[in-house]
C-alpha cells in the first residue's frame, strides 16, 4: 500500500520518476503536500482515521457553501469538508443559533480538506473531519459574494491587553451561541481564547455544565473551534481524553492571565521546528485514502 502511495506522490507533485532520478523519496515528502493538493474526497465509506492532529478522512462530505443559517468562508481553501457527522452537526447547530440568540446565522471557517490529513498552511489538527471553526462574527443576514468571503475579516474578540473580551465586538448573546454548540452530545470540546472563556464564566446563567467542554487555548481570538467525538463507525479514530472535571472557571483559568503567559520571555536558544509529518507518520489506512480513485 505504501508503494501505491508513492505513485500518488508522483501524480500529485507532477514528478516523473524516470525523468527525475533525484526526486525526493515518497516517504520523505511532507504529508501536507499530498493531502493539501487532493481536490476531491476519497470514494470510500466515511471514516475518521487516526487522531485529530495525525490522521486522515475517508468518504469526506462537503458542507454546502450556503445553507438556511450558514455561509462558508474562504472558499478558495477548499476546506469545507468533513465526516458526514460533522456536516449534520453544523446543519443542526446553525438552525439552533437564531432560536437562542439575535444572530441570523453563522459563518463557517475551516473544517477539513477533502481527504483530511495535514494542511499546507494553518492548523495542526482538523485532519480527520471532526473539527470546525465557527466565526464569532454573526452572519450579516445576506448572502456574501465570493470576494467578500475571501476578504472579510472576523471580528477580534479579545481586548488589546489580552485580559478580557473587547466589548466593542463581543455581543451579549455570544455565550448563548457557544452554549448551543457545547450542549450537543457529540461535541467533545470547544476551544476559545482564555479571555473568551473568562467572559463565558462571568456571563453564563442557568445550567453552567456546558462550560466544562469549553477550554482555553492559544489563539482562537476570532472564532470557536468545535471538535466532535469519534463516530461509532470509525474504529480507527483515536479519541481525545475527557476534559478535566469542573467548569474550568477557577485557578486553572487564572493561570492564562499571569505575566509569564501573557508576556513570555524569549527563549535563550530557540527550539528547532519539528519536521513536517510524512505519510509514514500517519495511520497505515491513510495511504489507501490518498490512493483511492
């Protein structure tokens, strides 16, 4: 199967082995070069394979670029693919948003590539079709043009000092939109900037159990990153450990606002960047996903 994947390297990178005897060996080609150039899904049964940051996607399904309550952004990236469970979730979630808030709909950022896997730019995760970025900027209530979807920027939700949300962009009902996603049983985690988590801890009323799923993480200043649990039909999908107990609004959240975190000192010796993942680093089944025609 790995030999078949070598053929995919040649086809996708346009390298003829006979004409290019010094070409880089297939095993050494970064996996992002292979999966990042696949424009169509693997014609296989839908499966999420591997871990969120080291895997691939078989039988990927595209979220339509326009829906009753959603619009896909950055269409040129071709990253509106996911496991069918993710597509179904986004359809359900987007329908709930206008019911729980003043939002008319959602703007969908990156999901996955057609065959998942590492991306040419950006995310370390989003590899198995179970992650989706949802802008915290509401849909404007009209259909955006393709050009607008490329150029429009999401609103910055974090204050300049990084210690709280920016009231100029944060809406009083944003926490209700995040809660609508978090209470979905299939949602495993939601990643947001720590300042956004702080706002949720302060503003959420009623049943606050959903806060356990909302975890602070670096970045995520403009959007929430939703991650689903592994589908029952994907035995090769590796789940993430359960989130810590509690609502996450105590001392563990305070740590994110310490000076050492907000203003880290530069390293004396910069660490060497990790080498990019290759096909050999991914689950064996990903070679078949890459080769499927």
